[in-house]
């Protein structure tokens, strides 16, 4: 995606107050604060759309309706990869587009890049928010998930980040678009770190073609991704340890028909083992119930030690890995993830979950998909 303009070397972020019921689109800008240094250094290297005097002493006199442009992006960007597409008339012909591995200097080049991604991948673009962050600057936050269907294992590439979009005050169109990925520290073009990040996501993971709990990826860093899970139901019983299999046959028996009505319930993935204590010793084994079911319609378990429970979902951080998930490996992954969350200022809940997606007897270790998941107290993309 991609470039921001330099406004006489000054970049500002607004303190905003909401007006009306939709705080995303009805904003009153009071004054501006500098962008974080990483964004400021990147944008300062780009050629400005125009040379404008901005700051505390001089107020821009252009009649650009920035609020209207923010509203336009909310309507336009969701069409980035569908048949309608974005509106090219909203961009200068000489628009600058940059991301860590892509560079274009015209709207036709930008549109070619979008077309290329549509042909090579199955992209899904999700816009989280758009807001004015400078006198002639709008920043958006987004998630893009792309399935690479040309490879037999169809890897899924995930990118999250910010787009800093500068407006030409003369044409009132976007004149630059700079993408910053959350997963890399060097967002300059050309970023070898960005290229490595792409190739790392092409590795083979075997994910069975079964229903999984629904979630949205909000942010993907170099070390983990943050997800928002929808509520889901599990059948569970006590286990022995995070990497153990004790109790699995009991919960599997429930969905295979060992219940009050002998109903067979479709298998899902992954199988969870969840620890709820700091020592990761109080463990339960869980199989997810398909989303079309609810607690009132499910048959009662035949065994007292088996329970049906609705998990309310929420925010969680996850790290994916392959190989055999031994107890030592799982605990090491949990410790690394918890340290990363603490470093980034996120509040992690006690305990964790191990998600195992594959049948260990039928899957090579090096293509297994495993995840360690830690629930978060809260999370915000602002």
C-alpha cells in the first residue's frame, strides 16, 4: 500500500474530541503533537506535495475538508481488492506510494500493484480506523490477510500497520501514501527486513480444513499477533499437563456420540489445553463445538467429569510454531510471549492455552501448526 508528505519538515498528530454518535468521522481538531520519531524520520525523507508553513504561529489557509476526506476513506478503502476498487480520482497522478518492499510514483503504478496482489493472492483488507493526524495528513490503521493460492499449502500472509496519507492542498487529492508495517523496525524502501518477513510467512503449516473459533487479527508484530476472538463453546475435562493428552479421549467421545442423545457432532480444530494458574499446572482439555450450536441445544454429557462451557472470547496474543509441542517447548514459548507482551506494555492474564491443530499420528512434526495463546486484560488499536 504506501507515502506521506513532508510539510516543511514538521509532522503533527492531533488531540481530538468526538462530536456525534460516530467518533471516527466527526472530529474536532484542537492542536497537533509530533508523530513518533520512527514515523517522523521516514516521512521526512519523502518529497513534499507542497511546501507549507505550519506550526503554532501560522495556520494553514487551505479550504481542504479533511473531515470529508476521512469519511471518504471509510467508504473507499474497503473496496481496495474487490471488483469496485478504490476511486483513482481521489489521488494525484504523481502520487507517491511506499511500503518496505514496494515503490510506485504514479496512480497507475499504484493500481498495478493492487491488481498484482489480487492475481497472486486472495487478499482481505480490513480498515480499523482513519483519523486526521496533521494539517494535511490522514493516518489509517488496517489489517491485510492474503492467502497465496499458487503454492500447494496455500500459506496465509498477515500484515498490519499504519498508512500515512498526505493531501495536496492545491488539488485536494492524496499525493503520497506511506505504509508502516508493525512486524518490522526498518520500514524504509527497500527493507531487507521486510522481504525476510514476507518469506518467513511462506513456510509450510498444515491447517486441517475444519471449522476453527472465529477471530480477527488486529495487530501482528515480529513476535506475536493480537486477535479478537468471538465467543465459542467448548466441551472440556481435566487434563494432566499443557502438552499432555490425558482427557482427550473423553471429550472426543462426547462429540463422537457418547452423550445423552448419541448425537455425533462435527470435529473442529484446534484442540486446546488450557492452564489457569501461574504454575501452568491446573489444566483442562477442550474441543471446540461448531458455531451453529448453542448450550441449550447440545446433548448432556454421559460422564460427570465432562462439562460444556461458553467462552466469552476477547483479546488474546498468539505465537505460532511447528514441531512437536513438548512441555519444555510450550513453557518456553509461553515465557517468551509473556515477556514480549510486558515489554510492549500489554497486560496479560494468568495462564495460557496450547492450541494443537493436527493429528500427531498423521502429521510430520515440521509442518505441524501449534500456537501458545495468552488472554489479554484489554487491548486498543489507538
